[in-house]
C-alpha cells in the first residue's frame, strides 16, 4: 500500500473536498491498488459498487464506524439501509483531522 493510503483505515469516515461531491461524507470500505480509496455512502455507492477516489481529494476524520469495519473484514455485505442511517447521524459530530 502506498504511503498516502497508510493514513486511512477501513471504516474511517472521510469528507470529499474535490469533485461534484464536495462536502459529502463517505466510509472507507477498501483500497483499490496503490492509489485509490473505495468509498461507500449507502445511497449511490455501496460495497459492491464503491466510489473510487484519490486520497488527496478527501479529508480524513477521526470518526471510525466499527460496524462497517467489522462487516468488511468478515466479508459480509453491508446493509445499505444501515449505512444510510449511520452517516447522517455522524455528519454533525465529525472531527476533521488536519492533513
């Protein structure tokens, strides 16, 4: 895994800071090669069809969704409805890390 990706972990919440989706919260559900994050929001993007995003284009938060990390690590498919309920609940409490 590339140096840039070492700063991220599965289940971590990130905020998009570039592109059409600026300000949208996503959960990291995996890594694509050496230079891309696989992100899910439960609405348009889920684990089976994640958004591919350059890590330079997201802002890390200190929030980690343990349920998502456990689901991904166990190989279970994440319930779309549950992810849709988790992210909006976290939106107001996100602590953005300095990058």
